[in-house]
C-alpha cells in the first residue's frame, strides 16, 4: 500500500502554492451527484493534503458548484486553507449573451452567480473555460481584470487557449496596466500529451504561466476499466455521455493500458495510480486535477503521489514507448468542441519535452 504525502508547487510565477494533486467535480458532483458521497470525497481529499478544488458553472448547469459550496460549508473548513477554482464560458442562464461567451455582461453576471452557488465572497482561481472567437479579447481581458480588481477572484487564467491567445491576452493586459492571466488548465494524460509538453511547457518556461491539468485517466480509460466493455455505472454509461464510448472502448488503447498495468504491478500500484503519477512528473505541471466518483477511487488515486518519486528513467521511457507523444486524440467534450469554442492546439514551433527527459526528485 502506497502511503501518500502531498507535495505543494507554485502556480507558475504566482506566489500561490497548490497541491500537486487537486480534486475536480466534473460529472461526479452533478450528473452522478450524491451529496453524502461528495462530502466524503471532500473530506478524504482534505485529509490527504489536497488544497485545490476545481469546478465550473458548466458542470451540471451550476449543480456541481452548488454541491461544492454546500460541502465546504458543511465541513466548516477555514476559507484560508483551500484554493477554490471555477470556470466561466458555458453559462447557466438561458438567454442571449449568457451562453458560450466571454463577453463582459456574462462574465460579471457569471461570477456573481458562481459565488452565490459556492457560498463564498471570492474564488481563488477563475478560468475562462474556452476561448471565445466572437468577443474581442480586449473586452474579456478588461472584464477578467476588473473581477480580480473587485476582489471576486484572486487570479484569472485560461483553459484550452492556445499559447498565441494567452500571449495576446498578456500583451493587452500589459498595454492597459491590467491583471495578466496567471494560469492555464489543459488536458494532459498519457493519451494526450501535446497541450502540456509542447504548448504549456513553453508558456510556462518563457512567460511563467502556471499549469493545472485535467482528465489524468482520460475519463477512466487509463484505469483499465474499459478493457472488457462499458461497466455499469461508469462515466461512459451515464446519460448524456455516450459520445465518450467509442474513445473509451478503443481496442488499441485498451491493449496499451493492459500493458501499462503490467508496469504498474512492478511497483505494487494500479494502472490508475501509474497514469496519475506520470502526469505529476512533468516539471511544468503545478497540479493534476483528479476525478473520482467514489471514496475508494479517490483514496486509490491520491496514493499516486507516493508513486511519482519511484518512477525512474527506464520506467518513464517504457511509458513513452507505449504512449508516444502525438499518438492519440483528446477527449474534449462536445460543448467544448463546439464551433464557438475552437480547441485545437496551434503549432507554435516550440520544442517538446516529456517527463522522461527530466530527472525526478
Ligand atoms: P479522469 O480522467 O481521472 O476521470 C475520472 C473518472 O474516471 C472518474 O469520475 C471515474 O469515473 C473514473 N475513475 C477515477 N478513478 C478511478 C479508478 N481508480 N479506477 C477506476 N475508475 C476510476 O478525470 P476527469 O475527466 O474527471 O477530470 C478531472 C477534473 O478535471 C474534472 O473533475 C474537472 O474538475 C477538470 N476538468 C476540466 C476540464 C476543462 O475543460 N478545463 C475538462 C475536464 C475536466 P466512473 O467511476 O464514473 O467510471
């Protein structure tokens, strides 16, 4: 049994330190939502040293934020002790100007709505959940900067933005003496590496942008649970998530995961733990945001923090060979890939670097 000791990392150039493993609420707090289970998971995460919790107005149309806010209140945690992140873009109100946008009217309304659901006066991190090609970037940067200036968020950042979009936002902020984006949240797992290893690492290195990452298990695929088809009650079996099925049941990927399971067994670990530990090994990553639909999954996943220091160069090269960078497509959601929200990573011409090219702590 691996014994976890949490590690805290600076969020890019910011002074803020976040736990290397954070806990997120997509699907599990809303569509699979059950308050008692959510409360138990928050308690387990808190006891394991997780200080960063991630949500979005999009998750369950605000329901995940509502459960998370109620959870913090019920647990009575000191607001200073944890870092709360939410995201805006998708919206919860069905009217013109309030859906799939980063316009000023939505952002100023959206943060008020999120704060009310979260039962707090401020969030620590506020992300623009996707870029919005229909709103001038200058309007978005002004609005996000104003939200920070008003104390409703401490830092703002982006999710699924290209390096060029982030750098343009920084340039606008500098030109007008506004708050610059601090962090980017990108997809990162053994089957989707480019967003962090090519794009994220470059903006982290050259511009100090902090990186948080999502879907370390590729929605559960990297745990090995889809090798024999779709288990009852799993994410792929949820209503509204059939779009994930072809990807999660891909035969070639599931064969690779089975080979990874053999690697994990050498460490007495599960495939899920190895996949999560691998994500934490990238030196540019501040926090890997976990998903878990049960306390048992969360305990298993949190123990990955103890596995990371054991992953030697040979093991990382073995994983590189099994899951080469650039081999597979991402698992972005249909909402996120709508024509309003292009997510394709741009070729910035920057070099790539993977965990195996770095020595580990
Ligand atoms: P994962 O890829 O780790 O998938 C989590 C899911 O996999 C769980 O809900 C569970 O689903 C299954 N699972 C987890 N652990 C195990 C285990 N040990 N054994 C078997 N199955 C397991 O993470 P998420 O996709 O949930 O992403 C994590 C967080 O990142 C989200 O909650 C959200 O906060 C954030 N996120 C951000 C995005 C963005 O656009 N910025 C996009 C997506 C996520 P089940 O039991 O139901 O099968």
